[in-house]
């Protein structure tokens, strides 16, 4: 899906003149009726908009334009303050806020972004990159803008959505509305910058793509070029990006437990029997995700949702069947209306379905969700249709459904238009956003604060606002394990806090799934945001022998012990924007050697995980420099900055605690319903002298340092495992950790 941009016919912006300067907004005249508006949007964040003057008048936005703007930005107004000073020789202006600054230069127009005295990002100028330029500009409808930024020879570029390959996206073309690219709109570099393109129109990202190998070129098919530039380390960039575009709400506790995916074609009674067997085998479980096709759809003659009568003749009885085992139910629908039904004709007449330009509703070919039958798509840009979809799902939840799921990213043709006026790339971008947001509104929208999950695999701008992304379909081999891991780390680099990993695939050949691979995959899932078992005998623990089954029981109990910590990391994401699984480049931007170990990751802030991604018990691990690390298997302390070889049997996994941190563990359980909400923690592991407050759900544990000791409040009644060389003394509600004498 190539861009229509033609560099040979680029209109390059040559000069700008200062018009007005306010603390948060500076307006420039760019000639030919164009404006450049620079906002000090937040500390370390500058917003640059190029377009016609009338396009920046907020009071003239149409209601639809305002609604789209709110879909993309959770915070519309600029909250920073800047000062403006001219550069020498009339070369431009320096806009400074705090320790960051943006210089706007003339002849031609270009920018330089500073963090302190360090230049972190600047415009690229060569025959392939005209700084800022536009092509075929039409004030009413059409324009293509370009912006180019220089890349150093060693600069890596992360983000831009999901990839099963190298997390460094340099050298890769990414097109926003191409479903194969699985794109997201944020790019950043450990060099200290981030770029977010704020639009629902088509964006082509070309970081270091030939022939412009030394530039990151952004091409935007929109009448306005709207860029946010971030200065800071990756953690700061993610923090500001998610504060700007929105952060995830709180998932429910049960979603943190083990999930099971129902086998295709299986009846609820068969799945309930499988759950009974899992309980008998003491294999913990909290949720079942019902298989496709959609569990419900519109009735043929009225806009009411009804359960699939073939599979669920009595839906409330079916839900009760699972709930009696303390298992929650997730099931999917899709916003489609089957062709050749009275309701299709009625909604087509109302204009509530996506329409073809030549008239009439667009008919889509059958999908697994529709049971293979052709359908029309409910126009979720229509306020009444959107409200209908939300309200009908709220009724399902009142009936006992625990989580609605759905993926609605069909390949919408360019000749299809929504009520809001969107078509082509804009509609392909916005439709899955609305479909998933409607499900989340249904399950969590009436709760304060919002709490719930609406799983889905679609990617779109703002996807990080909706906790619980499902993982990709994978092969049942070591490559499949790596595929799942890389997608989680890549979407995490793009701001999404959680991906659920599938432990294998029921639809892929299973011969390559050995007992060793199965346990390594399961253990990797334990030390992740979460995972889902496949509900077929050949991919459940008992299929691999008694030894594997025994190890699986142990690791699944570990999952439940980790729930308070992992949920704490998700709560942390709602404050900081950092994902649960954090890549090495994100976590250690100043250690270039760490970036080469791109399959390792931090799980929250305290644990470094080095997944085993090939057969064998010897594993090489790089422990980042500048810190010490404690082996959870042996208690051994390692200095960072070196590669170590560790031995891991099937009952072990290479996980290391970060010095100065604590790991708060809960009790073993068969499901989260067994947790005592008044006593969610059981014991605390310490990695050296505690310095940081621990990450843990509903955290009330505080650490204070004084005279070489740490004083901690909130550990009453917990077993404490200090590192070697430390001793614990309790004084009422306070715990003192000091050097052993």
C-alpha cells in the first residue's frame, strides 16, 4: 500500500514569520495562507501543526471533528508554558520550556529538539527529505504532507505497532491503515526522542528506509500535519504519550488468573466437563473464552441481541454452568447484520449500516465471526447506532456475561462511507477503535473508576486505553513462542500495557510441541502480563506425561502468587504508561549492549526475565550494567554489565530480581475467588537493601531510608525473606532492614 507522495513535486516550506506568542502557543505565518502553530503542550512535549489558519480555530470545529479529536487525544489543551526568543541573524526562534527547547529555523523551515544542552532530534535535509513539505495541497480536501528527521548511524527506532521480527523498526516501511502492518502511531528512540502523528488518515512511516537511509520520513495524507515531538528517555516519552492519548483503566481481578480458550465446535457442557477435569487435577483456572463464531448476533427482525440458539439454547443456564466452578465467561460478538434479513433492510433504510458511495449498504463476505454468512456492518460512527451496540451489550452483562470480546477490523473498501463522513484509510482506522471502545464502555463505562476487560486483537490509535490485548495466532514450535514474545514487546513499546499470550495453537500442527517446549512456554506465560491455555487435550498439561503435569501445577501456582505484583504493574501502567513487559531498549536506554538482547524484558520494574526460546538447560543472560541482580532460583547476586551462563532445569526459569526492589507475593490458589481481599499478600522477597516502594496491587507499602537502614510500613503479618547479609527487626507496624552485624 505505497504512499502517493512524490518528492519530485514537493513544495518545501522555506520561511516562517512570528505572528503571536503566548505562554503555551506560538503562531507563525508560513506563507501562501499557511500557518505553523507550535504549542508547549506539556513538559518535554511540543506540538507542531501545519495548515491553513482557519483549521486551527477550535471554536470552528464541527461536532464530528471535535469527536474525532477526542478519540485521539485524552488531553486536548496545552498545559506547558514556554518562552520565545529570536535566534541570531534572523535565523529563527528558540521556544523553551523547562529543560527542553525547540528551535525553529528558516531557509528552509526545519526544527531542532533539545533536552538540556543535548540535541536529540533535528530535521533532515537532503534530496530525499525536504524538511517540511506538502504536495497537491487543496484547502478543502486533499493534501500530502511530509516531515523528515535525521537518524544517526547507530540510532534505533522502536514502536510503530506490532511486529514478530526485530523490535528495531529501522529499515521497515509501516503504513497505518494496512492491516498487515498492524501499525500504531508512536515512534521513539533510546537517543532521547519520540514522534507521534495525530491523525486518523493514512500515515506512512519510513525510518531509515532506502534511499533515505539516514532519515525517518513521515508522510501524512491529511490537510493538516499534526505532530507531537517528545524529548526524554523512553520511559518519559511513554509517560507523556499516554498522558496525552489516554491510559488503560483497571482490569478486574479475575482476569489476572489463568484463561482457557474453548475448542472450536465444542458445546458448553463439554467445556464444563474439561473445567471439572482441570479442577480435579489441581490446575488453576479463572476464565474461559468461548470459541467463534460469534456467541450472539442481532435477531433477524429487530435490533436485539440473542445468543446463538444452536450452541447456547439457554444462555443463563450456560453461564451458571461455568460460574458454579468459579470460572468467568468471555464471549465475542461482531457488529454485523446478516444479509437477507428484515433487520438488514430496516437498518439500511435508516442509514445505520456502512454505505457504498453509489448507494446501499456495503455487503461483506462471510467471516468466522458471522459463521461464514455475508453481512453489513453497523455504522458505529452514527451516535444512535453506537449507543444501541453499547446498551445491548450491557444487557448481556446483566444476564451474567463477564467480558465481551470482538475483533472488527475488516478490510473496508475505499468506496465505503460512514455517517460521520469517514471513508478509506480514515474509516479503516476509526472503525475498530469504535467497535472495541463500545465493548469496553458496556462492561466498564458505568463503573467509577472504570474496571473491566474487553479483549481483542485489533490495533488502532488509542488502543492503549483499553486493557487486555489478545495475542497472535502462532505455530506450535520454538518460533511460535518467539513470535508471541516479540509481538508483546513491540506493542508494549507502542504504549499498550497488556498482551495475553496463547500457549500454542489448537489450529496449528502440534507435532513440534514437546514436553520441554510446553513447559518453557507455560513458564514464560507465568512471567508475563497473562496467558491463555488451548482447550484441547493435546495442548493441556496432562498430554505430556506426569512429570510435565507436576511441573505445570507448580508453575500455575506461581502465576497466582505473582498476581498481586503483575496487577500492581498494570496499575503502574495507568499512572506511568509503561507496559507490563518492558523491552531492554525501553528499560535501559543508556546501555546499548542491553538493546541487542531484545528477547529479554523487565516484568514490571523489579524482575528481569530471560525467556528460554530454544531447547536446552543452559541459558545465556545479559544483566544490564550499573545494577546488581539476584537469581530467584539460587539467591546468587550478580553484578550487571556482563553475560552469564545459567543452568535451568524444567522446574527453574531465568528470572532475576533488581537490587533495591522487593517482590510481594500472594498465596497459592485455584482461582482468584480464593483470595482474601483483606490479606492479598503472603510474603515478601527482598533483593538487597530495599530502596524503592514495591509495585503491588492496592499498594500501601512504603519504604524510607535512614542512616544506612530501610524502614518499611505495611508489611504486618507477612513473611519476609531478606537477602544474605541483611537482618529484619519488627517494631510494631514498622519493619527495619539493616546490615547484619
